[in-house]
């Protein structure tokens, strides 16, 4: 064996040299203020942010990945910033822009979906596509912020700053159709269905307990007055006078049929010939 062969030969059990593959950075979770969906893309997480906008990891209904760049609330209200966003998107290659909203939507924040991105299979090409799309989104937001404009002349005076830089919430968005329940995962759908079933069981148990407690309750006294079809109500009155024929204190004197009435009208009664009683002086009229 020659010296050349000895230097080039390798033991059969030696591991092969692997090419390092850059790891795709994980996206940060979405915050409650972030939109769940823009256009046809569902947002999965945050990739980056600055005063001009946000970068989101997204995917459409078919699973095609994309990077979405969206303006903030402050930059979306500035007409000049919107123009810079549109010009930066127009300068991108046509095959890298998957979708974007209309710049005439004055009440909505501008956004653009960049890609295409393949599934993360651990290959270097998938990582490169992801990094290129992120870099293009950063370029769009940097054009809005104008932080990469070269300095002309000497630096004097205070630093330049946009008046809307403190308004860093995501810009206004419109979702139609509503994201529920298409955005839910199968596990979330199962949890939602189980929670609805538990709520229905609790309500049924509460109704059953109320029925068991009040089923033997006495009726309200007096009972409710139920009107008849003629519109009048029948009310039963208990008599307080004794029946005819009974005697007792306070009862009228019973007379036999045919006997004269011994209790005639008193004096001064109209229609009688008796002596009129005394006249009250005040009763002149």
C-alpha cells in the first residue's frame, strides 16, 4: 500500500461527516391582540416585530406555509408609511408574493404574505426558504420605518423618530368568515364538545332538583282568579249572615206567613202618614 493510499483510506466504521443544517427558529406564541387570520392565511406565531409592523408564521387552508408582514396601528394610519409599504412590496420578485390586501382599504392595516415555503423536513433548502422569506419581510418593514436609509451629511441635532412609533399594536383587520371553529384543532373540538355536554347536564340536574323541591308545595291561598270565556271572573263570597229560620242575637225577627208586620216604618219615613220628626235647620235645600 502506498503512502497516498494510506492517507486517503478511512476505516470502514468511521462516521460520515454531516453537513450542519441551520435550525429554523421557532415562532413566539400569538398574543390576544394578534389577529388569528389575515386573508386566507392562519397565523401560527410571531417571528419578529418593530415599530412598523410584525412578522408572522402562517399557513393557508391547504397547509402552504408563508411569512406574513403586517403593519402596526400607528404606521397603518400614516399615508406616507402606507405608500412606502406598497412600494417595498412592488419591488419584491413576483413569485415571492403569495397574496396581499388592497391598498385602498384605508380602515385596515396593509399586509403581505411571502413565500412559498415547503414543509420543515429538516433540509437546508427548507431552512433557506424560510430565512429568505423572513428577510424579505424585514426589508418591507424597514422601508416603512426608514431605518436603513443612508445618512446624508453630518449628524446634528436630535435623532429622527416617527410620531407613530409608540402605537405598536397590530393594525386593524377584518376576518370573514369567522375563525371559529375552523381554527380549532381536533383536541380543541373534543374539549369544546365535552364542555357543552357538561353544561347541559348541569342545567338538567338543576331543573330536576327544582322540580323535586317544589312538586309538593301547597297551593297559594287564595288561588288565582281564572276568567271564564265571557271575560268575567267568578269570585266565591262566604256569607256572614245566618240562614233563614235561625234565631239569635242580631238576627232579624222571623214572622209567620200571613201575620201582620208589627214593625212598621218609623215616624218621618217617606210615604207614611205619621208625624214628621224634628227638622234640622241646616237641611233647607
